[in-house]
């Protein structure tokens, strides 16, 4: 398996987005799950923030051509109204877009609308209870105002044992007129759980059927991803005519980025080693380097990810306990 074109060994080694620490702010404690895309000629980032209650989702725009400075635009997925299934929070992870890794990666309208996937947990706190996946849409070219389906479009309730603990981040691509949604799920809600990646198939984005009762990307016992195979980002490599899944693996102590290859979106071959590893002690990503969003820009592959290291002072500790969680980027050429 030749993976050279997917490697991004040159880390920026500093945050591009970090928690605010401000009382009442959606991102008071942490930032997470970057999703980078183009829209009307500009580069944007969707990402979630955590305030101690639940996730909410913001939209940023790049302020420089190196994609290292980002400006906050608005909170676009606030928590839902009281009584809704997503009242605790909305973690936006994907907008339908050009699937080609070497394409423009512009978001695209389907039936006259932009479509955004998110997930929500039923209980207050950090990822409390089994999450389900929802769908939002807009015709607003500013992407600041969204409408929401009244109920989840995909749930763990009809799933197999490996996903009974709830669903996490998803992505969605189109092949031969069908939509394929990839998502990671956990087997239990408490204690030590396992996360693996599955797929669902749809003709209309609203009604989904499981593409398999088993995960399509499984953990590998004894390997660096023996505990989690999570947060898939699937792209189409038009040069090699294959699909590529970027994901993170966890060995229970550290999360690292990995890759898998497929021709049909159902059978995947994982590369045996991480493609983006954690950093040295004291570095921004010394605990975790995970949750990928890859994006081609100026002829270079950019790999945005969530970096986690131990806190260094009391101010950081107030943001997210013993871990300091930010978003950073690595790329295929030196800075």
C-alpha cells in the first residue's frame, strides 16, 4: 500500500484554535472536531466547543493563506430548545461537499439545500449517554442560519451490540447515486468501551439503512488502534481511483491518526502503522494527535487535528481538567 501522498509530517506545533476560558462561552473548556472546506471561494472551518454542559458548533473563516489564523464568525449550531432530542448540544461534523481529495472541496447543494450532519448526547456533561445523529439544512449562503429535523435521522437503537453505547462523529460521501455515511460508535456507555467505525446507506440523506451489521473498520488486537478506530473522514482519491479513510486509533493511552483504503466503500484495508503520531513530551500533542480533517490547499495536503497535552498552569486546568485540548495542523511540506 503506497501512502506517501497522504503523509503530513510537518507539524505547525502551535494551536490554530484554542478554548477561550471565558464564562458562558460555548468554547470555555475545549475545542474539538475540525472540519475544513471551501465555500464561494473562501476557506472555512466548522468546529465544536464544550462549555461543561454540552457541545455547540461554530463557524470560522481563514484569515491568511497558510490557514494558520482563523476568525470566529458565529455560533451556528447552538443547543436545541427545551424538550428537543438535541437540547443538550449539537456537535456538527460534516457538510456535504466535493468528495475528491484533489478537487475544490466546495460544499454543494442537494435539492437546493446545503446539508449538515451533527450528533447530540441526551445528558448534560462531557459526552453523557448514547448519542444519535441529526441533520440540518440551509439555503443561506452565509451558512449562519440552519434548520433542523425534528428527530434523529440515525440512531444506535436499531443497531448491533458494537454500537449500543451511542454514535459519534460521522461523514458522508456519494457514490453511484447513493450516499454512504460513516460513523464511529461505542459498545457501552460506561466503564471501558470499544469504538469502531460503521457505514449506513441512503438514497435521500433522510432515511438510512445499515450497510453492514458489523463495523467496516475494526480495532486490531495488540496494535496501536486496538481500543478505538474512530472519527472517520472519507475522501475520494481521483488520481488512484480509490477511497481513503483517515481516522484515529487509540491504544487506551494515546490517540494517533491512521488510514485505510477501499475500492467500494464497504471493504477497507487498514495501513498497519500510524500516519501522524503524537509529539515528544512537552509538545502540543504529547497525549493525543487525533480527529482528522484533511484539506488540499496550494498544492499541499493539510491535516487539521485535535492536539492534547497536559496542562501547564492553573489557568489551563480550569479549561479542561488535566488536559489542554486545541486544534492544530500538519502539512505535506515544511513551514
